[in-house]
C-alpha cells in the first residue's frame, strides 16, 4: 500500500533519528520541583536567544497562550484580539472558560492585522460598567502570512500610550523570522528582533521544527513565575519532562534555519499546482510554508476525494491549505503534483 503524503499541517512532523537520540540521552529530574536539568536548559536557552528574562515549558501552544493571557489578566479583564485569531477562535474558549477573561474580538484584515483605529476604539474607558482592557494579542504568522514589523511598532506605540501589554501567539514565529531575515541574518536573531515589541510570546516547538510535543511561554521573571503557578493549577505540571524537552532544544538548535527550505518548497508547490491544474486552481503566492488554494465549486468535492484516494492529504475542500514541512521533500511534492495533474488532465475547464 502506498503511504500517504500529509500536507494538512506542519503539526504532523515526526522526530528525526538524531532528535530521538537526543531524547534518549537526556538527563531528567522532577520538573515540578524545578529539578529537570534538560527542561531548565531549554528554558534558559530560549530566553537568552530570544531576549526575555525567563521561559516556561508547556505541552502545547494552546496551553502556553492560555497561561500567558491569564498571567497578564485578572478575572473580568479584557483582551483585544482578532476575530480569526487562534487564541480566540481555535482554543475552545479557554480564556473565557478557564481564565474568566473577556475577549474583545475585532475583524482581521486579510494580512492578519487589525486596523489601529478599531483597536483604539475598542479600548474601554475607566468606567465601572466595562471590563478593564488589559492586553492586545496578535499572531505571527497569521495563516502563513507575516505581520509587518512597521504595523507591530504602531500597535506597540498605541499600547504604550494606553498603558496596555502585548502578547504574541508566535506558534510559527520562526517561519515569520525566516521570511523576514535580512541576507545573512540568522533566523534566531531575526526572531529576537520581531519579538522586541512584545511583553510575552508563546512559541511552538512541535510544528515545522519537528519536536513531538511542547511549546514555550517567554516574558519577564515575575510574569513567568505567575504562569508557572497557573500551569500547575490547570494540571500542566510535568515530572521527568526532559525526554521531550530535549527534542525542543534540538529543534531550536538544528531545525530553525532549515525552515527556509520549507518556504522554498512552498513556492515550488504553488507554481506546480497552477501548472498541474491548467490554471483551474486559484493559488495565493506563499510568504512562508502555507499555500492557500481556492478550488472551483464544481470541482471541490471530487478533487478532494481524488487527492484522498491518491494518498495526498490536505486541509479543506473548496478552500484548501497545503503546508510544507520537515517530512515533505521534493519527491513527495512531485508525487502530489502528479496526482493533481491526473485529475485536471482529463477535465473540461471553463
């Protein structure tokens, strides 16, 4: 049976043999006691590399985002967030259900930004009728798109003027950094620059970086100490977590620069999809590792069924997302494009 090629997400990546070796060799201890040397080393490495005082290792980006929001906001306080942001739309309402935090969702522009005027208008006055606006939360990348640095600087200026903090859902921060780096600039250095305006950030190690599990929350020492207590409260205290933390450290040291390969492959994929479909598919030019594809209505269901039958897994039907990652190489891409060509080659196109 032919194996599947999985373009659904970069969360499907598997640890490389070298990463598995690092996991096997990791010294461990009880992380709740603060005694796991591998977890401690990961947190210290990430904080130093990205310009923060401290870091906290968690099991997922959803968890570290929640911990960040709860560490910034008291019960009944408010976060300004995008209507399509992961923290608002795709994290099961955790900020409201578990944090008693009021989200104030605002419409995202196609590039992931939120109009500054909308943000300013949403900040509540000092009035007992309103929740206290405490935080602005952004996301980078946003659907694979890089949030402009100039825009983030403007949001920071507004936050400073209104006494607000800023949190970044940086699940794919390193993709943004790889795409934003100047010639010769290391991706970690570019990531540090992108993070300068933010009081805190949540970053995933288990997407394109290839770790099997794990995310980090970074910020000031007092902030991270609050988040650590909250992690225990929601059942996130871990014991001998160094086995998986070693994979995160390996990912940061070995897999950050190679994200550029995923971006290059995404561009090849976008061009190939346009050619293989004879122009029937509408392709957005990718900025990072995500290719968004609009499929004509009459082809949406049969094309999705054809791909699945051919062992090509993608996210969506009429609006598809194809993601390049650690486990996708040129041979896998060529096989996927052959499957696309096999569908559209005998279809009358209008």
